[in-house]
């Protein structure tokens, strides 16, 4: 079995206490690699390395062009090793090879985009000159925050690593990344490329370990200036509390229960497949999955029939087979969660119209496969319509008009994303305007770009990733005021406390 170590200060090292854990291939249920398990001592070591690397300016002190060159070199290496990364990601996470190839491309593009921003986004702005009562020069600077901690989930491990590392590094910060214990391998492998790309030792550190130990050590460290987290709302809430010790900056990308809305003028050839893509992509294990499908009542029965017949044709199989359209659930625990919710839906009185059971894949009997599952007869108040299942389970809810659709869509503690399917862009945009979510796709789904902000309203998050707003989350802002008069008589406000100088 392959053996992976922690990446700290430019070296691959064992955990201080020698602990290791196994990572499982979810398509077989068998372990296939051992990984060093970081504990508090290892996280502290990684944070100390990142702190030293930040404080001595070996990265933040470089000209932006130099940092951009290193990030572009990293992107180039990732592209060179794309096939290897995609395969490793598929084995570790169960994501289909079709999807993980896209993820490696997405990660590469993220590093390139942020390299570009490092050069193009100004870090200093000279403000309007003040002349009253004395002349002064004012400018506003953007400075890196310091050490940025990234904590990432198991559904898009490499892409999430890139989303956390690229903006942090472009802005001049150093980083400590804690991947999910379920899928640690590609983030560790990225460490090899970080070194090869010439990014100085200590600037990037990767410490897989358990959330409550390694994760909390990172969140509570006073030497960490920011935490960027993607994962569940429950853990996000805990992180927000734990980060208060040294008033860390915190950005959170959390759960969702996003509504995909089919209006009565939608082109169903687009909307049906779009809705299926919205929920069954990565077996439903996507924070912005369109897990609630709201359908105009006049189309409901026709849409459901077509959804069911299309869903039953989806090819479930091993992730590395290029014909596979849906791979396994990431872990036995997550599979159990999905099964539990199917049972809850039935007990609540919803009607299971397809799926609802584990799928059998020949030669992969121990794998965590689950059928594409659809419920109808769902009320918005039901748990299966309110709680994030994070699996291939779609609930279909009918609505009467656009007002009703908006009301149901917004009936959620979450507000991450949503979709509108309509033949009338103006009407769809009017619906989008009223949805309380961070992203709305009209006649498409899942398109997240490095160029546009992504994040959640309500309990789906705090702050944004991507776009200018996402990049600026990695900076402090400093205003510098330079008095140009150097004349005591012009500083009349001093007189509030001390009498004017005697002439
Ligand atoms: P999670 O528990 O929120 O874990 C996400 C990350 O946080 C992992 O790296 C995890 O570490 C870490 N973590 C867990 N407890 C922590 C703590 N107390 N302090 C600091 N870090 C901690 O999510 P999950 O277990 O992977 O999945 C559970 C649910 O989260 C899913 O059912 C879904 O609802 C949601 N989820 C959302 C997203 C998203 O993209 N928004 C992605 C994945 C999951 P370990 O895993 O190593 O323990
Ligand atoms: Mg795994």
C-alpha cells in the first residue's frame, strides 16, 4: 500500500506521534493507502513554519510578478500530471474520472487566474488629496493577512485545495491546509508540485487529520490569521465560535438545499436533463446540488415521468471506467446517511418514484453505490425538503405560479444557489431577483467560475470565494495619512487638548 506523509516546511514527514490512518477506495470499500495523521503537535509545527515564512517575507516580500510566475509554474505542473491526479482523486473520493478530469482542469485554471490577479489587481490606491485645513496625502494599501488556514471537505478535494491556496498565495499569505481525512491524497500530492514549482519551503503546508483534533488545532491557533472553510453548516458554526479567540477572519462555504425551478414556459428538453445534472452530478454530493426541484403544476406529471425514465438510464459503475456516469458515495457513513433519509422520506409520506436502494455493481460488491432516487408528493415542511442529504436524492414539489415558486424556494435556512428554467429571460430574471441565494443559474446549473463571486446567503455561508470579492477576503486594508504641511498652526485640532503654541 502506498504511504503518504504530512507536508510541513517543504518536507514530507511522519506525524510526531507516528500515527497513521487508512484511506478507503469507496468503489470497493477496501483501504488502498496509509496516511500520516496530523495531531495538534503537527498542526502547531505547520503553523510555525507558515508563520516564519510569512514573517521573514520570503513570499510576501516577493514582487507580485514573481509570485505569479510560481503559481503559473504550479498550474503547468498540475497540467502535466493531470491524468495521475484525476485517477488518484477518483480512487480516493469515488468521483467519476469524467468529473475528476474536470476538477484537475478547474484547479489548474484557478492557479492561473489568481496568478493573473496577483499582477493585475492593484494593492495600492492613492486617494483624493485633502487640502482642508492643511494639505495631506492619503493612500489605501492592501496587505496580506498572514497565515491562512484552509479546511476542506471530501467532495472536490483537489479543487477545494486550489480554491483555498490560490487566492491566499496570490495575495502574499502563507497557508496551512487541512484536507478531509476521507480524501487526503491529492492535496498531499500537490505538495510535491508546490516544491517543484519553486514556492519557498513553509509557504504551503498540508496536514490531514481529524476535524476535532487537527482541524480545531488550526482554528484555535493564535498564529493563524484567517480560516477559510468549506463543509457542513454544523461544523461552520463551531468554527465561527472557536475562531473568536484571536478574532480570526473567517469565510465559510456551507451546506445548501438549492431549488431548481421549472416554469411553465421552460424548454423541457433542456430543463429535464439540467435538473438531473443538478442533482446527480457527483452522486448528489455537491453543496450547491439542485436537491429540490420545483415544477409548475401543469407540467408536474409529464416532468416526473421523463425524469424517472432518464434517471433509470444513468450508468452507475466504478469511477475509473470512462462510461460511468454516477460513481459511489464517498464513505460508508455517508451512504448510511443517504439510506436514513430515504427512510425518513417514506415515513413522512412522500412517494418514492424511483431508486431508494443501494446499487449493485459487478466486481465491486463492497462499493458504496446508491441508485438515483426521486421523491414526489413532497411538502416543503418535510425533513427531506428542508435538510441537506448530500446524496443522489431529489425531491419534487409542485407550484401554482411564480410567486408560489419563489415562496417555496426561499422556505429554507439555506441560501447557497438555485436554478430557473424558462423560455422568457425577463421572467426568469425577475424570479432570480427574488431568490435569497448567492448564485442563480438561468437555463443551466453548477457553473461556478473563478471570475464571479460564489457563496451563501443565510446559513449557507459567510463571505465569498472567487471574483474580486473572493480575492479581497485575503487582504487587510490599511489607510496611510501623510501630513504635508508640517505646520503646527495648521493642526488646529490639537488645540482641543493642548493650547496653541505661544507666538
Ligand atoms: P464536515 O464535517 O463539515 O467536514 C468538512 C471539513 O471540516 C473536513 O476537513 C473535516 O475534517 C473538518 N472538520 C470536522 N469537524 C471539525 C471541527 N470540529 N473543527 C475543524 N474542522 C472540522 O463535512 P463532512 O463530514 O465531510 O460531511 C458532512 C456533511 O457536510 C455533508 O453531509 C454535507 O451536508 C456537508 N458538506 C458540505 C460540503 C460543501 O461543499 N458545502 C462539502 C462536504 C460536505 P475530517 O473530515 O477530516 O474529520
Ligand atoms: Mg478515500
